[in-house]
């Protein structure tokens, strides 16, 4: 049902329901947004705390492991057997016997260097090439502040101590002993175990070791490089979000090295989804319950309003006895009472207005008709007195009889106009006729009218067929009224006083165009020119001439319109159909058409 045709009560309920749903939806959306924002802020803060704990754990482990390495290398540097080995200065002997010291130490990395920092031997798990390991150590042992070594894709934390023959203060430097631990998957698990986090070491934007599976390590390469020391960032690893914290270890390494600790948002995202579902279900239940309650309350409130609206609609349609609601809220009862009183007052006022309009119409008609009747009766009376004289010659008596005849015919014509106006809309008496003959008769009759005195009426020649099926009496009267209106306007001209009539036509219509040289139609009456009793500026006339012409043209499936009007030239055009169409609807034609020039 289109909303413009829906009952007011239905519209009210729809609006109330829509408002309720929108309010609950807005509240739900706002609640979800606030809850999600607060939850994410809290989760972010908690994860940052956990990551900080993981970084602190790493620093503690690092310090503990480094201290252990330093103690071990100090003890090994004091071993007489190791010092004796270094005093041989035989590289092959040192390489062969160093393996036993490496296995005895239990470290992942073991190396010996001479006093010139040349690495003589280096041992590590089999995956590391010993020659590459020796070259990498050669580059680092000159700087005692370094304690991280990256070689062959393996990361080591190491400690270095000098070997002296004799005391450190007075002895001879024999070389250096280097021992270290591998930083591997087990170590990183220990770092992240306290906070349930993932960890990774990134060197030169490449992941060296990580607790993440290899296929998920790619997202860390560029992200870790952009992080500031101690800062945090959110990284997407596959479909999972991680909050990361990093620690720059480049000061203790020959290459840029960074520890990245990551905490997954997965658990928080699952909790957020659960909360979203709970809030959504609660909102849905609120909408259902609120809608049911609203519909119940709306029906209790709007039902009486529907009855009241129906009463108003019935009154507008003319049903004056429609029953108004007596129940409902106090406001509705008050409105019903006020409307009932208003309806009674409107009926009384309407009756009074109809009576006043009827009397006013009768008065206007009587005033207009009486003026013309007096004019004609005065002519009859005066000429009758002249005829009473026996001394009048025959030719003057004939003229007096003619004037009496014109006056009587004028009276008859005026009464016929009133009768025709009162009968418009009834069946027409159509006969085939020529519009040109009707124009000629109307012109001949107009020439004898007092208002045509000193006005030149000129009929232009034409060569068109003006035959049509017409009610000749009505169409002639319509043309006559237009001519009378034109003559009365032309008489007011201070220059030429002329009325021109022309005929035109096409296959379907015949038109009569009347042009006068008067002052033009006043702007104030152009929109109501064809309404009854509109006769601005005229001393005589009923004000029905143009109205009658319009009514006759409409009933002949045509129109009368004011084509243009200006001082010196006003053009009216009457158009009638040659053949009356039974399907034509007179209501389709406008009451009046004014075309401004």
C-alpha cells in the first residue's frame, strides 16, 4: 500500500516502530563501538605490559648467560693444559687438541686465537662451516664490546678471555679463548614463555631465528626494521594480528641485530567477537520486545486517532453524520469534542455563505439585467409615444417601428443569453452550418447595436471551408458576444475604432479571430476573464458574454482564448470542432487560456 494512501494509524505505527528500531540500532552501534574501543585499548595495554616483561626476561637471561660464559672462559683461560697447548705454536696441534677442550666445555661455540687476534681454530655444531666461522670471529675479536656473532645463518652469544703464561700482570700473552652459546628456538621459547609470546631475532632485515613457523616469518622482515627501539607496532602474520615490541642489539653485534617479541591478538579478537554477538542478541531481543510493547501502546493511542481522522475525512467528503470516537485518551476525547463543535459551526457558516452567495448572485444579475432592460424599455416607450402622434409621416413611423423592433429583439436576445447560460451542458441541436454565415448574421445584428456606433466592423475575405456540425443559435450568440465585447473595447480608443474579423480552419476545426483597437484587457482580470459577471470598465452588460462564449465553445469541443492584448490590439479566438467527438470530455478543456504577447 503506498504510504500516501495508508491510514494515519498505520503511518503512525510505522513511524514509531522505525524510530524505535533506529534508536536501538544507534544505541547498539554506539555500545559496540565504545566496548570495542575500550576493549582494544585495554588489550593493547595488557599486551604491551606482557611484551615489556618478555623483553625484560630476555635482558635478564642475556645477562645471566653472558656472566656464565665469562666465568667459564675465565676458568678455561686458567687451565695449564690449555696454556701448554697454546705454547706449542703449532697450528695443527692446536686444531686437533682444541676439539677435546670444546667437547669438555659443553658450549655451542669454542675458538682459540693467538696474540695477534688470528683465529687458529673454531668449532660449532656441524651446520656451520668452520672456515666461515673463523673469518667472522676474526672480524670481531678485535672489539671486546661485541658479544653476538652471526655466522652461517646461526646466531651465537659469546665471551672472550686472554691466555697468559704466568700472571696477567707480568706474564706473556699466549692468545685468546672464546666460548659461546647458540641463540636458537629453545632459547626464544624461554624468552617468550613468561608472557605466552612469540620471539624472533632479525639481522639485516632477515629473520635469523624465530619461534614462528618459517612460512609465517616473512611479515617480520620489513616491519621489524621500521620499529624504534622499545616501540610497538601491529603486524599481520597471515590472518592473525600481532602486537610487537623490539630491542636493538646492534651495539653488541657486528651486524644490525634486533630482538622482536610478539603477542597475538587472536584471543582478544575471539573475546571481542563473543561480546559483539552478545550485545547484538541483546539488542535484537530489545527490538523485538520494544516493538511488541510499542505496537500495543500505539494501537491503544492511535486507534481513537484513526477513528477521529476517519471522521475528519468523512466530513471532508460530505458525510455530516459520521460518528466521532468517544473513547481514547483525554486528549483524543477533547479533540473529538472540539471537532464536533467545529463541524457544526462550519455547517452553519456554510449554509449562511450559500444563502449570501445566492442573494449576491441574484443581486448582480438583477442589477445587470435591469440596466439593459431599462435601456430597451425606454426606447420602446419613447418611440411608442412618438407613434401616438398622427402627424408623423410614414417614413418616420417606419423608422420608429424599426427602433422598437430592435429594442424588443435586444430584450429577447438578452433573455435568450440568460437562458442559454442556464442551459449550458444540455444536449445540443447540431445541424451542418457554415461558420461564415453565422459570423455574417452576428455582424449584421451587431451593426444595429448602440455600442457599435462609430465603430468600423470589417470582415476579411477568406477561402477556407467553414462547414461544421453546430448548434447555430448558440454559436451565433457566442460570436455576437465576442463582437459586442470587441466593439465596447474599441469605443474606448482615442485613435481608430475598428474591429476586424477573420476566419481560418484546418481538417478538424474552424476558428473565428476577432481583433479590436481598444485599450486592451486589464491585467487584473485576465486570469478570471471568462468567469461570470466579470465586466470591468463596462457601463452596460450582464458580465456573462465571455462566459457564455467559453461555455458554447467548450460544448462544441473547442475553446475561446485571449491570444494577446496590448493597447491598440486585442485578439480573441473562438475555435469549434467540425465534427463533435463523443469521446471528448469537456472537463479536459481549461476554463480559460490567456497567452501573453
